[in-house]
């Protein structure tokens, strides 16, 4: 069952990476970033590229070699810890860092907020559960 959960998480992460081309238009990045310096704008887009690459690498690992996270190696433990922290922090940011005024009162933004909260919760849960099983099981 754990392999299936990891592969499902891989599909979710692949979907997140595939959705990245939508974000610039949805969030109006071109207009929003006109007021920052060229360096800041370029750093922003380079960081976006790194995020997409990280998502694709995570998805590849989970879809091609999910068993790499279920064996008894120290490397698999380190990956589970890292993935759990990564996605738990993203859930934390969604709930406690982004200002509620960004989505409250706007139906579309509320739907997006709830959807992403569920996605971050799911990914945090999958990796957290796998880590818990590894540590106590």
C-alpha cells in the first residue's frame, strides 16, 4: 500500500509542476513584477524554475522508484525526513503565512486556497505517515 501512496503523491506533484505555466497569467506576474528591479525579477523567475525542477525530480523519484523510500537505508530515511519537512512547511505557509485577505471574500481564490490546502495536507500526510511508519514500525 505504501508504494501506491507514494506513486499517487508523485502524480499529484507532477500535476503541480504541469500547472506551473498557468501561474504567471493567473497571478499576473508580468504586471506585478514591473515595479521590482531587473535583478529581483530575474531571481524570481530563476527560483520558479528551480521549484519546477524540484517538483519534477520528486515526481520522477516517486513514480519511477518509490521503493527507494521504503527500504531500510539511511538515504531513504533522509529523503522521507526532507520530503515531510518540505511539504509540511508548504502547508504551514498556506495556513499561517499567506494573509487571509488574499482569499476571503473571493470565491475563486477561496476555492484555490482550499484546493491547495488539501494538496499540501495530502502530501504532508503521505510523507509524514511513511516517516512515522519507518520510525516506529
